[in-house]
C-alpha cells in the first residue's frame, strides 16, 4: 500500500505541493508521472532522486493525486487517489512510499519473427471485475514494451495485445515477486477475413455504421472504431482468429456520440457459415428522424450548458444531447421514431413543462418526429448544495478542521444521481463548509473530527431549505476497544475492524452496509481501538484474510463500556471446476461470490464475499465464506456462455463443491416453424428469465443443434432469446436434468408468429396514448417479463401487432386508457398464432375514497391497490391530503364493477375490503390493516439443495385438508400459501430420492406474536448409478432455520 506523510525541508524546488517518492526498500522511484486533478489540472514527474514538485498549483481546494510508474505500484484508481488540500499561500510536502512492482518485458513479433512497432498493450488483474483499472502501453521500433506497475499478487494478470494488422492476442502471467524479472515473446498472426451482412430490425441494412469484432476475453474498456458497413449492409472483419468473439455495431447519435449494440456474443466466427448474417435490434439509418426543440428561458439562462435526455415509452431507445450555452434551437438525432419521455437534466435547472402548466408541451409523451418544434420552458435556479458550521458543543468555538460526508436520503426531482460515499476534507477558521450535491433532494451531513464523536446533522431539503445553514455541534467522542480472537481464544493480528457509522454507504440501498474502508483500524496483538465514536448502539465488522468476516450488531458504545471480544471462525469453503460452453475446462476464468442483494456499479462490492480465478485446469477454491446463501457468477453474466450463475447454501466448517458446467450433454435441435434456427441463444434457468439462482447459456449451430454441457441438476425452464432482442426471452419448455447426467431433448419445433390485438372502446375513439405489452404471466405478482416484439404503430386506431409470439401463458397489459391498467390473462395456443384477438377497454367514471386505519383505530399508511374481480382492472390508490383529518386514499375514473382492495402488488394477498361501483358512482370505504393478519392464509418457505448445498430447483406437490394451495417461487425459495395448519410436502426430482415431510403453514399473525416462521432446507440425496441408496447418511434430510 502507498504511504504518505508530511516531512521536513529538502533542497528540491518547492511549490504549494512537493515531495519525494520511494519504494518499500527506500530506493527513489525515478519514473513516476504525477497528475494533480481538481480545480487545477497539472502534471509533474520525479527526478533522479525521486523528488517531484507542483510549482504552478495556484488554485485552492481539494485535489486528487494520480501516480503512475513501472518500477513501483502507482495509484491510478480514482477512489484510492490521495486527497490533497491545496493552499496557494502555503507549502505542503507529501512523501509517498510505494510497493515495488512486478514488471513483464514483452517482445512483439510477426510470424516471420520481425518486430512490430506501435502495438497497443493493455494489462489488468484478473481479480479486477471488468478490468476497470486497466493500463496501456505501446511497443517501440524494436517491438519491445515493458508492462510495469503490477501489484505483486497471487491473482494473475491478463495482458492484451492489439494491432490493426494482426489477430488480437493475449497472455496470462503470474506476478507475485518483484525480484523475479520475466520476459515473453508474443507472435502475432495474420488471421482471416470474415464477411457478412448487417440487417436492422426493419429489414433494411445498417449502412454507414461501424461493426466491431473483439475476442470474448477483451474487456479492457478500449477498442478500435470498427469496420464500415456498406450501403447494402455488407461488411468485412479482418484479422479474425480462432476462438470466441463478441460482435457489436456502433450507432451514431449525433454530437460525435454513439451507442453500441451487441449482435453476437461468444461466437466462433471462423466456424460459422460464411458469409454470416447479423441482425441488429435497432431501426436502420434510413428510418432515423430528428427531434426539433425550442428552448425558452424564464429569466437569466444557465452559464453552462445542460443535457436533454429521453427514453422511448417502450424503454428500447435512449437519447442524450448536450445543449451548448446560448443555444435555443436544438436538433437531436438521428433517433428512431416513437414516443419519448423527454427530460432536460441539470441540478440547476427547473423545467416548467413538468408542472403541467396549460399550453406548455407535455414532455412525458413526445411523438418523434414532431409537426412543430418541441417547446421546452426552463428557468435557472441555484445549484443544489448543503452548507453549515461545525462547532464544539461545550466551548461553542468553531472546529476548524474535520471530514464530512453528504448522505442522500431521497431524490425530489430529476434523475436519481448517486451521491459519493467519500469523506471530504474541510479546513476553515470559522468551521464552515459548503458542498454541491448531485440534485434536488433530502440530505444529511455527517461530520467526523479528531477528538469528537461522529455526528449527523438534521435533514435538509435543498428545494425548500436551500439557504439553511446547518448547525452541527460536536461532543467529545468515545473509543470502542476490543480484542479479536480465533476459535481457541488466541489473539489475531492484522484483522481489519470497521464501525458502520464511519464506513457505510451514502445512498439508501447501502446506508446499512459496509460500503467503504473509512475509519478502518488494524489489530495489534489482537487488540483494536476505534476512536471518535458517538455514545449509543454501533455495528462493527471484522475481516481477516484467514477467517470469515463477522458483523457484530448492537454494540453499546459508552465511556464506561468494557472492551468487547470478537471471535472469528474459519467459515465455509466452496470449490469446483469451471467449464466453457464446449465442455472443456476453462483456465483463468474469474468468479465472483456475492450475497443475495442486487447491487450495481461500485455498490456491488458492498455485498462481495470474495473472488477467485481458475487455474490451468479450470479448478478453483475459495475459503472463509460465511454461513449463508452464496451467489457465484462470472463477471460478464449476460455476455458469457455455459453456466454463468449458481448458488450454494454454505455452512460453517464445511466444504461445498460447485461446478460451473461439465461434460454431460443436454442436447437437442431447435426449430422455429419447422426451420432450423442458426445462432439462436438459449438459456436454462428458473421461473424468471432475468433473475434466478442458476443461469446457463448455449447457442445453436447452423443446423439448429445445441448442447448444454454440464447442466446442473434440477427442474429448469428452457428459454430462447427473442430474435435480435438482447436479454428478452420466450419460454420454450420445461425439462428435468438428473444429477450427473444429461438429457436428449430431440427436436424442438416451436411455433412462432404474430399476435394482433384489436382494442375497442364503448363508442369512443381509442386514446392517443394507449400502450400495450405482452408479458409472461406471473400468477403471484403483477409484474411479468416482456415476451414479444411490438411493432411500432403509426396511428392510434391501428391494432397492436406482436411479433415472435409463441404458444404459452401470457398477460396483455394495457395502459393509457385512464388512471387504471387493463390486464388480461391469455393462454396462447399454436392455433392462435397469426390471428387477431379483441381487447375491449372499459370506460371509467367511478371514484372510491378509502380511509385506512390500524388495529388500534389510528390512521395508517400502506401501499394499496384496487383490483376488479377477475383481476382485469388494476389501479394503485393515491394518498391525498385531507384538511379535515388524516390523509385518505383514492382511485378515480374506475370502470363500473366489483372490486377488492389488497395490500401490495401481489395478486394472492387477502382482500382488505370489497365493494361495488356503479357507472359514475362515488363511494367511501374503510380498511383496517390489522385485519389482513387475521384473515391471511398460512405460509411456509422451502429451499431445496443437493448434498453439497447447491441449489436444486424442484417441482413440489403440497396436499392437505384444502385444495386451495398456491406455490410462488422466488430466487432460491418456494413459498407455500394455503389454509393455516399441517400439510404434506412431496418432492420427486429425477436423479434424487423422493422426499416427503409435514410442513406447518403459519399465519402472519402468529409470526407477529412471537412465533418464528422458518425456512425448511431440504437436502435431497442423489440416487447412485446403480439406483441403490448409497447409505444411511444419504437419506433425505431437512432442517429448519429462521
């Protein structure tokens, strides 16, 4: 790790910032290049003694310092760059000690052993997800290049070599000892040219755009522009080699911007029938249009420009355009035709159109192209910020130096931009701070100063309280002392201990998570001290490389507290082997181990248990994992093939085996309308094609044949990706994969075609903003995955035409007819493909007002929905302020009929109230939330795993005194709902012994009064190859856990 310190005088040329860089042996680092980023952007480099200076750093404020070098490990990750507070009137010396780095010397030659100059070389650790911290170099005239700055690590490094005249190449190297020099000769090959044609979703060529093929292992974040596509859609991809490639097409958006869409993933281009045809899920250049806008300012315009963003109502297309300062006439495009939701975006911008003022254009439904320029009326407002003063609570004197962090509780308008987790440095004689925030919202400022207790401010609304000066008084802090020991009570050195109040995230989804390393301390002889905490309850996390981490909640922090003791255990181990889509062991493949939260971006690391890279034979092992569900995945789930995701229920002290793929073949031939489909992407997965504990991908060959090598045991759904629609799927069939065996699926011939939906009303014209989706039917919830391609409509009176529709269980969801949705559950048979079905839309003129109370009669709040009997009409109830009393809920413009009110978006929640509305009637009804617990059916949760704890999706049968039993599936659990009482659970899964057990369905009321509703973990036991029970210990078991 780097180390910085303030030291004494030297003879080096001084400036506001200067210093010296040495390695961990005290030798000067002479090849360091430094960049100061912030109010100033300046460069410097070290001399022969390791000294550097920024003499021109004249702009005050917080900066970050980037350090790059070959001989030592630099600091290029923005999140880890040191923060430097520049004062032009002061002189600051910052010295750094950097770890010595590993270096790899390459000589790059062609097949005739001649050196190649100008080759781009990229490097990244395989342990770095998505290679986001990759570095680059270029070979010189003799073909030589040194890849340096590599942190010594057990994790391997990938080095990518790219040249416009040769096949892209790469090598994986070990770099664990900086004293060991290594050299490699890399021979670049000529490759072959792959020819093909690119066709857009409207059947026209992608003329004038660019197509790019990159090896599947390439994720360095840099790539060439690609090859130009001809007027007829033809293209040539030069210098293609053996192995899998990802193929993308770059689509220009104007302003030198573009978007990239994938057309092939993990495709062996040289094995495909030539010329290849790729289909792009995007309209052709010939059908593109432009959006004309007219910007009108109320008052003084912004000094800087702003962006106009937009999404099509079907969420398929996104636009983004920068409006330069002073510009009033804006032309956005080229973009696809359609209806868009347009949003001018800037924290300093108020969009008056969004106030729904009469005669101002509606930005929620903008039909592109427009007949006239879209009128956008905006007004500049102050940049949202928070400000305040920090004082000593006892002396009332300003606290002149401290760190502070801004936490975002809620977004009030505009995009939900992410507030940084980082602590900022404040240095002010009056103790004042001021900080811009990412948009209008409700924020809290937390202050952390030496000698004081960490303290959070009151909430501040940047819209209504923009001038509010937060007053934050700091009391003296207390210290949390403790000891970290192993299972035998022996103290552990080198453990990292964090307090949640210092290291939590700054957005709602990670406020209760250890998202940063702020305030972390190390144990010495097992002991630790965390200073500057506030009295009260605290949560701490302890990490050690040789043990599973532990989170201790409810620690009472006070001056009188005794030191706490935290015992660490070894945890669980998961190991196995990773295979590629061809059933071959896959070397150097990273795997990520996560908890069950769906994080994105940097927040994903908050739920990261660890990561590992397979060895040369595809083996991996990761230990010190918690006793919990562990989700294991490849970093690029949606672009990879084979098994890309699976889950294990890990237990303390046990070793679990989880293989990603294998050699057993589950194979078949896939046809659509009796024609083989080449290059179709298929998925094995659970009930949801997007989320699920297990996912596996395969691709059909030119004859429609496919193979899933090493499909996990279980009851899976087979999906096909909708043609040219990335990550949108249609269910094909269900199948059972036995343990350690494959399945011959034979020929699968799926019917596919159009479904035409003709909407009708009771004499009125169809609404202009009518929308329709065909979704996979979800029996438990109102949410379903999109299941077909909707052809764009030219006018409101045209029917909705869905393409790529196959037989199955669906739901038509219609919006835009009023405040309600119309939903119709339909079973589409083969005979209904290429037919027209009617869809009547009822008129809505009735209203209902709902008074909501809790069991004790007090007003209450809840998410309530009104369903018409038969679940055809749905509307969420809106909370409405009531001047004469507590808020009420209402739903307006409902069709006449019988209704139920339910809590939440599930269809199977109990009815809280029933009522009937006549046409035009207004009615008031009452709801008592506590009644739901009294009338609710019972429920019980079940998870099924194999002997090693690996998730197995199964079919379950539940019998009991009533036939009213419902099974709903989540990621790794099946919830049984039915009458309260004892029922019989039966699981018959091929390859496993039959399992039966009594389960008790308990009501929510029983849980709230102290009884714990438990999860039953059913550990299925495999049948041996002979069909015999392998022994007493292998009999089916189950255990209950809270």
